[in-house]
């Protein structure tokens, strides 16, 4: 059964999350160096069927674009070129990093582990995916 894969795109690192085959639960998948992201996605899609990508779109509180918006838009163009058959959904990612930190605190994660930015990226991707699935 196909999965939905969420991408929390960043300049250095990108967090990934994926649904279970029944598309009920979103789980952290990996944090990948952004310069290796497309290669990772190519390998992943060779072993798993991906129904859609959900890409977190950075926006300001008032809905306007941020400095990061252009980077994500360029990435989405590349993603469409490499995976033309897989739909791409853009999803608001405001507050996901703060929510990820709060989730780690609530889950009892040690401060040392919370400071690992890759953990924040993965959990942010999970939050993006869960939010998308609730629509």
C-alpha cells in the first residue's frame, strides 16, 4: 500500500516523515543532509510506493513569504522534475519547530537529545504530515 511522505526542507538538513501503509499514523523517518535529499528520495521510492509528497512551506505569521520560501519553491520544482508522477502538496509549516520542541519536552526527551537539530527536523516533518492528514 502506498505511503505519504512529508518533507521539512531546510538549508542544511531536511526532516522526513512517512505514513504507515494504511495512512493512519505519521512517523519520523530520517533527517538527511539537504544536499543528499534527492538521492535519498530516489532510493526510498525504489523500495516503497509513495502516493504523494507533502512539503512544508515556510510563511510569516501574516501569510507572506519568508527568506526560506524561495529555497523550498526551487526544491519543489526539482522534485516535480524527478518525480512527475507523484503529486506534491504544499502545507503551512508555521510553528512546527516550536511544536516539535514542546513535543520532545512532553515526551520526556533529555535536554541533550532535544538540542540535536536533526531530531527537531524529523518531528517537525511528523507534525506537518499529521496536520496534512487531518484535512
